[in-house]
C-alpha cells in the first residue's frame, strides 16, 4: 500500500509541479500570479477538446500550453504594462477562465479519453521499491524530473536567471544595466502561464482522462502557497508539490481499501499535511524577493 501511495503521489504531484515552477519563476521576477488556477482550467479544457478531436495527445498538450499562456497574456498585460493590482487582476482572470471553461466545456462533461500510456524505464523500473515509485510512469512525469534540474539551472546558473532574480529584487538596477525589467516580468508571466497550462492539460488528458467544470479544484491556489512556503527555492517547491500529491494519493488509497476514515478528514488531509510540512521547511533561512512586497502594495 505504501508503494501505491508514493507512486500515485509522484503522478498527482506532477500536476502541481509544473505550474509551481512556472509560478516560482514568475515570483522570482517580482510578480504574484493568482490566475494560475485560470491557466490550469484553460489548459485542461483546451487539451481535452483537442486531444479528443484529433486523437493526438501532443497536439492536446501544445494547445493546453497555449491556452494557459493566453490567460497569462491578459494578466501580464494588465499588471506589467498597465500596473494594475496583481491580486485583483489575478482573481478576475481566474473568474473569467472559470466562467468561460464552464460554458464551453459543458458539452464535454462526462466524455472520456484514454489516459497516457505508462513507460517503464529499462533497468531502473525493476529496482525493488524505488523502481515502482519513480520509474513506472508516463512521459510527463519524467518531464517533471527534468524540469526540476532545468529550473534550478535556469535560475542559478544562467545570465537569464540572474536577470530574472535581479528584476524581482531591484527593477531599477536591471533597467540601469540595460535590460527592460517590464519585458523580463512579462516573459516570466508567460512562462508561468505556459507551464500552468501544461499542468492543467496533464490533469485532464494524462491523469483522469475526462473533463469536468472546475476540475482543478483550487490546485492553482495551492501552487501559489507551495511557492511561498518553500521560500522560493526549487528543491522545496518540488518537495511540496510531490507531498501534496502523495497526500491526495493516500486519501484515495485509504478509500479504495475500505479503511474507515472520516470523509471530511480525508478531503482536508492533503492541505493539512502540505501546510504543516512547508511551514516547518520555511523556518529555515529564506527571504522573499523584495519586489514582491512592493508590487503587492500597488
């Protein structure tokens, strides 16, 4: 049962992992994006429609990514160039996405498609215990592993990452250095929207194989919380995402095994475990980008 919980947690956690890294990059650039939930919804619906219509999952993921980015374009244009309030704009974009996807997706409620095929990694998948947990998944989960290293490399080993982090700390310094901080922030928002769209797409066509209105169930807001409580660090962001996934997996496995546990406790378990773990982790030395406090006071 432990292996089932952990393996399921890795898969479910990937739904949050990709949007979390997108939000991490966005916040490192000094922007808090509460429209993550909207991008995930847009990505989930668009990917499902395209994948079901064409039978091509690659097209579905591409369409989902673009849909998520479209929401980010609206949000980014308002907060970066028009200097609108970030929190209010993010919530408005989420409400709009929720309404639009509910209307357009109404005719797709209850329809289903096949989930992504599992790909076992030769050699690694046969390792006792760990092979089943980490190396018997679909391609998106493996992409998530790569994304962990890629995000850390981008932020801490490249000039682009230095500029992104500098923008989140001191926009004026970045401007003086010859880089347009507004474009850096807009690009970060778009990247966040793209990854959120992919996360939503993975939820609908990779994990559950169907579409339902508001199927993200608040995951986008959990993403924002994970990034904040992780201290804006790649490693803890990944840990928080997988931990939340494992908590959801544990609740599902307990129900499937017929173990008598209060339903309300099961529903709240993922949030409680993740919150406690991230609060404990955040007690280590960490500091939010200075630009976040300034931007949220607008």
